[in-house]
C-alpha cells in the first residue's frame, strides 16, 4: 500500500506540472482562462486526451506531434517530472502535514515564475499575488518563525533592492522586488537573507558565464527571477539547516 500511495502522490504532482505547462504557455499571452483545448503549436491540431498523460505521452510519442511529427519541447515532461519529484519530496519530508502542501504549492509557483521570467523577462503580478496566501499560511506551518521575523523579512531584502533600483535604473525588476517582499514574509528575515545569498551565488555565476561566452554584454539586462526562486526554494526547505551550518563555521 505504501508504494501505491507514493505513486499516487507522484501522479498528482505530475498532473499539477502538466497544468503549469498550460499556465506558462498561456498566461503571458493573456489566454490563461481560455477554454480551448491544448493543440500543437505547429499544425494546430487538438491534442487527443490519451496524448496528455504527463511524462508518459512524451516518450510514447517519441517527443513528436502525433499528426505533423513536429518536435515537442522537452520542457513539458521536465516540468511534469519536476512536479512529481516535488510532491514526493515534500510529503516525504513533512508527511501528511500542512507544511507539505504549503511547500509543494510554493515550489510549483516558483517554478512557474522562473520559466515565465526566462521566456518573457517579466514576473506576472498575479503569480506574486498567488504566493500571498501561502506566505500567510506559513505562519501556521512553520511556527518557529515569529510574525516579527516575518515582518522584518518583508522589508529586509525588498527595500534595499528598491533603493538600489531607484539609484541605478534597471538594477532589479519590479517583479523581483515584489517577489522578495512576499517571500521575505514567507521565510522570515534569516532565511530570506540565505535565499538572497544563494541567488547571488548562482545568478552571479550564470551572468559571468554568459558574459565570458559572449552571449551577453556588460550592462545588458539579465533575468534574476529564476535565481531568486532557486534561493527561496532552498531556504524554504533547508533554511534552518543552512543557517545552523553557517553559524557553526563561524564558531
């Protein structure tokens, strides 16, 4: 029975990932609420229901449209697989508790934000708003973080980012600032700082790689949202452990 439960949890996560693929594709175009069924972007044919099984259908079709044989982006099964892994990991880590559902929901929203930011260099406000209920509910899921710490976290990163942007135009996007404000309340100021550190580490490293490879020039805008989402995800799941490890190094 245990194996069956984990399979169902993974299947649930994969289905959520499949839904996120629709959000990622349609939200930037303003058609998220459209009732139109999924169709091939090349030939326009409606995708059959049995070709919409998360992850599995991609491999059955060998990564191509059943009708026109156009290639299907591997992003689709990757996002679906990420949903399955996230669901299994969250419920393995927290069990059948409120924190498992909250962590899974936050991770899925952050994944959506990351991919839309990569595609459009913009973070939709509606996704930031969708994070607010999770941030509020986190006060009940992670009671070791006080409301005061969460309130400080709301401003600890977002306010300096705003001031830097006012001083240096385009330093950070408005979506990045709002994301860190909500996430600061979600995490508390200590874990929010850890999230920023991770974001700067990976985001800075990626920026150096892009400039060294000639793909970006100095002064060109680079998306920072995915790096922030990575840092927030790591801090949400392992924030206390990371802080304890860092303090141990200092002692």
